[in-house]
C-alpha cells in the first residue's frame, strides 16, 4: 500500500544494511520541484480531480479508503550496474496515517526502522544498539509521505496545502498512454502520479531531487503486478529508478489488510535488550 522507500546496500552485512536504513528516506530529503506546467487553472484542477476520483474507484473505492492497517511481507533487492543483488526478506507494518515499522532479516540479527509521525527510532540487532532518529531523518520520512500514492488518493495533500493540476498524457509503451496528475506543495516541491489512460490504475510516481553532486536527477517508482486483496488493488512489485537506471525492487509476497497492530510495536523500547 504505502510507497515504502528502500535504499540499496550490501545486504550480506547487517552493519552495512543498518547504515543504509539510517538514511532510508534521506535520498528524497533534497527533493526538488519540476517547474509547474501546465499552469494550475480551474479547468486543469478539475481534470486532475476527475482522474484521481477514477483512479480511486479503480483501486477499490470505499474498500481502499476503509483500509486502516497494512502488513506486507516480501523481498527487497538492490540493483547495481544492471545486476540484481541478493534479496533481503522484510516485513512492513503500517497504521494510517503516519505510523510505519519495517523489519529486515540480516546476518547477525534483525534491523528495525520505526516512524511515528514526529518521532522515530532505529535498532541494529547485530550491534545491539538502539537510537532515536535525528530530526532531519524524521523530516525525510514525512517527505516520503508527501510522495506516496496514499497521500494523493486519500486526499491528505489538501491538509498540507498542496495544489493539484493536470499535466497531460505521457507515453507508456506501444499504444499506451498514462494520464499525469501533479501535486505542487507550498514550498515548491512537486510530484507526478501517472495512471493508465484506459483503466486508471496507478502506474508510476515521479519526482526530481538533487543528488550528492548537486545535480538534478529524476526518480521514479514503477507500480507493477496488481493483485486484488479484499477488493483493494495493490501493486505487488515496485521498481525504483534513478536517472532512468533501476536501483531496487520491492516484491511483496503477501499483504494483509485491517489486521490489528498493537501500538506497542511502534513505541520506542527502553533499551536494545527490550526490542522484540
């Protein structure tokens, strides 16, 4: 459900994985806006609203909006120089609107990252360390919420002061087109969502950021292999691209909706020994 942000790492090393989890959301921290085009006229906004409504209906309508919790299990794979690395098993717990805990199985122990809106903590099972997220890392997580499909379809962007507009159609393969909707936030950050022009199912999420060298780079999530879970359409494969090159894949093996998730799962333990 949620567009979880995973970064690549040498997953054979728990310490390396933990280092990447520390900056799990940092790769979007310097996200930059594309220049808004077309202008956000009333007609453009109305067209965008229509597309979002059709997309919401396509993924389940009321069933989609009634989802309150998600438990996803699967494999995360890093790609480097066109080659895939070894997949790492994960389980992801989500409680809407802003709680998420992701656990990785790694050599030497479990790796956990947990976010609860304005706070977060990180656990490294190999090093047996537990620490709070830094304020910048919390802000990075909040930025990933801005770029999530759930943010668009559930309308949370309205509370954040964003504006919606229609950005036209985009090529999506042979005889295929995607309708493009753009969200532009008050600070200028923009994210585009693409929907298949025929069935209005979500296809891509696209935004631009600054890389480590200060250059603009486009990042995309390609949403694939839709599966119907309790009347809700969920992409079981999410491929991430940076500058047109694939860097990772999230492959869900199972997704459970509206199962009870205890608040204690997100609470920061007293110390590393208390982590479960």
